[in-house]
C-alpha cells in the first residue's frame, strides 16, 4: 500500500465521462468517429477504428455501441450510449 491507502498494482477507478465526438455517417448509416473533444477543449484525433459492436462497459456500466479505437499509439474504447444518444469514455478518476 502507498501512503494514501491504495494497493500497488491496482487498476485506477473509472467513471463514465460524456464527451463531444465529431463523426462521419456514411450513406448506408455506418457511423465512424473522427475526433473526441474533451470538456476543456482538448481534441484527440481517432486515427483508426479497429472494431465496433454492441457491448456493455464493464468498468463504468452502461451499454451501447462500443468502438475500439486508436488515438495515437493508445488503444481504447469509445461508447455511443443508445439511451442518452451521447458518446462516453471510461475516464480515470482522480
């Protein structure tokens, strides 16, 4: 344990964080995220979509279309919440 009571090697907690996303919708209805915009204005370009499927977020709860994406060298998940009609990520909590 460290001085704040955290266990070494434990995964940081996650929270569902809703973000703005710039996406492209093709004529056949396929949605492809292009850019994630954080609430402080930072922008992250989605360099590649590796997979898309209906799935649950096991770390934060919620369900929807899960996109496995690459942002730079980092692979992560981006979700489209079917009920809220909004995008979210599994953000680390402080």
